[in-house]
């Protein structure tokens, strides 16, 4: 094992724990697919849709995507290091 492999593996482990924590901190949306089919809440969420990025839930959603992307790239890198 090279030192690069060990470093990337440690970073992947840290990012996995961080991703699990961020996902667990997000609130659950009960409307999901059912709300999309029935059309519930589409008019009442106009303010929420415009300001979603500024809220805690919007920030957690953004960080989830960023960490998942970085994790994907690092896993590809470790494939070529190992």
C-alpha cells in the first residue's frame, strides 16, 4: 500500500461519516411522490421554493450533493491508486 492510498482512504472514511451525519440531520418530507401526484401544496410552497437555498435544510441539501460528488471522485481515484 502506498501513502497516497492510505491518505485517500482516510479522507473517504471521514467524508462517509460526514455524509451520514448530514443525511440524518435533514428533515423528512412526507409529501414525496404522493404530494407530487396529488398536487398538494404546490401553491403554498412558492415562498419556500424561492428561499429554500437560504434555509438550513437547503444548505444541508447542497452540502449533501457536494460531499457525495467529492466522495465519488475520490473513490474513482482510489480505484486507480490501488
